[in-house]
C-alpha cells in the first residue's frame, strides 16, 4: 500500500500535476475513456535536456510508455540515457518529477564521473532558470547536490543475457519497494542478445516477453521505460543498410521510437514511431553539461581536430 | 569452454552462474565515484593523460585504432611496462595475434634499471577467434589467483582485426557469424573488466572507407579515408574508441600524428598531437610546435 501513498504524495504536491494517477493504481484496469484522457493530460514528461527534442517528443519522454532510442556508436545514446536518469530527479518545484531512476547497464558505458558532470550541469541550469526559487527555498537548495543525484540512481551492472532477464524479472518486486522510481533505462537492451543464439525463435520469444513485462511495469508503476538499441547493417535488396538491431518482430514492441543520427557534424533526433505525434526530427548537442539544444552555427562548439 | 579450476576453487569457476542465483542488487553510483576517478591507468605522459582525463578507465574496453606503424603496439608495450609502477600496481596479460611477440621492442622500452618489469608481462598468442575466447575463459582463473605476482589488472589484445583476417567471406551469413563472435568476445572482455576492475585495451587496424559501410567512424590518415576495421558491428562492442591518425606527408619533414577520442562515454570528442620516440609515445603540447 505504500505505493499508493507515494503516488498521492507526488500528486498533492503544490504544482501542476494535482490530479495524479492515484485512482488508477488502486483500481487496476478500471478506467473509462474520460479517465484515460484526463490521465494522459496530467501525465508528466521527463525533460531530455534539449527543448527541440522535447518538442518532437511531445514534451519529453512519456511516463507509462516504453520508448526505444537507437543510433550508431558515439551519437549519444548513453549520454541521453544518463541525462534522463538525472533529469527525472529534478524536484517538482523546479518543474521536474522528483523521481528516482533505475539504470540497467549491460555494456559498461555508465561512467560515474560523467554522471557527476551531467548532474552538475543540470543543477547549474536549474539555478540559472530559477534564481528566485533558489533564494527562497533553503530546504530545496540543500537537496541540489550532484552527490544526491548520483545516490538516487539504482545502478545494475549485468554481464549476460540471463542476468538481464533476472534483473527485469526482479524489477516488479524492486519497484514495489521503491515506488519513487519514475524511469527505468536499459543501456542497451541489445548487447547480450547479439551473441550466437542457437535458437533464433527463442531469442524472439525472450525479447518479446521482456518488452511485454516492461510495458506492464511502466503502466503499473507510472514510470517511463527507455530502451537503448544498437544499429546494425542489414542486407536487403542487394545492398547493406543501417537499421536498428533485434529484427522486425522487436520493432513492434515499443510505443515510441527515437532514432539518433549524424547529419554532417551535427546530431539529430528523429521520432520514427509514436502513437500520437507526427514523424519529425530536430538537432541536439552533447556538451560538457550533457544533452542540450544545438546552438547556432556562429557559436558552435569548437571541435578540436 | 572448459571449467577453469578444480572443485576447491568453485567460487572462481563461474561467477556469472553463482551471481544469477542470488537476488540482483543495485549499486550506489556515489560509492563508485572515487574508484572511477582514481582507477585510471596513466599513459606515462601528462599531455595524453589530460586528453583522456587521467588515463584509460578501468572496468571498460578501450579500442586503439590506427593504420600500421601508427603507434598502437608501442602504446600497448608502454602500458604493459607502466602498469606495475602505476597506482593500479598490476601485471598485464598481453594477448597477441600478430606473430611473433615484439619482445625486443618491449626490452628496448623497459628502463635499464628495471629489467624486473618484464616479469609482470604475461604473454599468450591467439591465432583465431576461438583461441581468444578460450584464453579469455581461462583468464578468469589467472585473474583471481596470483601467488607471488602482482594481480592482473590490464588486458591487452593486439590486434583484434588480424584474428578475423581469414575464414570469413563478405557473404551475409559469414558477416552474421563474424559479428556474433565480436559480441561474444566483447561480452567476455567486459565481464572480466567489470568483475576484476581491469583496464582492457584492444588494438584495431583500419580499412579504406567503402560505400555501404555508413555509421562507422571515419578519419583521414596518410591521405586515405579510413575507418577502423570490422565494421559497425565491432564499433558497438567497445566503450571508448581512440583513433591514431597521421597527416599526409608534407614537404616540411615528418608528418603530424594525432590521437583522437572518436567516442567515449566520459570524454568529449577531442584530439591531441603526439610523437613516437625510441622511449615511447608522447603527447605534444599545442604550444610546443
């Protein structure tokens, strides 16, 4: 029952999301269309760090949905994953969700020193945008330390696909005990499934089982699930083309899909799939502070080459 | 894969299977911060260390890609000799696929006063991908039991590309088989890196850029447009990619060499110049030129 209490605590907070998701979590499944609509409208988003990306995503990464983010190595998937794990923690009084994050690292790219840097960048931006709030709220000021942002990420490092399955199965129990988690990030969902699988049909079954489970968790615990995916070359119609890994059946298992790509020297996000939003793309940048809007060409970040 | 140890070492034989039986437990990133910052292996040069924010990270796989004679092997040998003296205080496991092992170069690099440094370099040859996989499966034992020797905290593989030179066609089926092996090798390396807080370095060769291989790192080196070998599948297998390039020979003497951070989870894309000297690879301050 502690789960319900906390959903209330989030909802009754002085800011916008006053009619929180508490009713739906008490009566699971009992919702009419009106409930669904008001639920959708009150639903909060997780800021990506870039206003342009938020824009094409309809406000940010959606809670209660599974979002897949794919792209080539080095384009910024992990950077965006870490950014979301930090931004989900932005306190409610600063327009955030004030939640915690679960980060499931399958590749070893979660570098804590970088997480610290991104947390610092997030805090310095908050203080810049809310100077008056900062003066008025000494209690909130105490909370804004990169250390506490780091400590509010539950970090799982897994080294095989059996461990990956075990962690995802364990999440149900974990999230029940930690009902302030608002995002689960898997970086990447792909890596351990690209080794030799003797039985490809088994792989497909395991993966669709995982995605189904994650979708249920996102609804039941009102959190966003973000799955990072790799890019692979696929041989079609006589030529090699870039496509997201894990095959065609997997591509149906996420609600939203954002593809990150290079356009010359600039990074872009492309919303490839969404139940409600049009296909669109927008530039973004990865800076020392983290994921941000791409700046105009005249003040472009200098590339030392 | 054979069991690594007799029954009395059962705790060491397969940590992954024992791990998955207990409940997964999250770690607190805040507690990992000090070791993430301090657990870096210096390259023995302040300029290169600054490029890499202190050196090569532990528990992570770093690729060093470059054309032949770009300094890859030299860097590996240098790291092997630095590891025992570094705060890591480690021996290294040097897996080489290019025969023979460059023993003379290693001896030439070792300071005359410290011939004992060579004792901390464990060498094994891998002739094929399956060779490498079985070596890595047995490495677990080597990494947990180190009587009378510094623990192995550095694994060097020189080079990954030469393992895949033969036995593979460009047919889709072979490419699939090949990339499955990449992911197996990489998963094994990352597991060793994570469980033993190892620095893992893998060198890679370059290939000329061909159409249809979009998505991979591209750079100019010696007047050629090149990418690290093994395609985008392998690019997915490393955490950090360092690219060693060389300007086309100009009229004014020796060509400039650069070390670029092509991608890294903890570093911005940036580069610095370096030189290869008899005593090693060293970065050059921009002002020194």
